[in-house]
C-alpha cells in the first residue's frame, strides 16, 4: 500500500515570474538529488496554459536573451 504525503499547508518559495510577450511565465524550481529542474508554466491572455520541465541549466527556460 502506498503512503500518501500529507499537505503541510505552509507556503513555499514564490516562483520566478517573467513577462513573455503577451504571456506570463512562472518558473518553479523542483528540488532533486542531482540537479534542479524547473517547472515552466506559461499563461497567455486567452486563458491558454502550457507546462514543461526544463533541465537544471537555467538558460533552458525559454529565455534566449544571452
């Protein structure tokens, strides 16, 4: 039988929030053992939401401003 983790109801760290044209992008770190991937959520003005997981390299979050 699988053990369910209880929600602790404590607030976590705020995501990094960036404008992306007509969209807003939320970058959320996911802690793991070897590297820290990011959950990337992009929301546009029409109510569409896209989700992806970027690897631990921060340059891979869809921002090509280098």
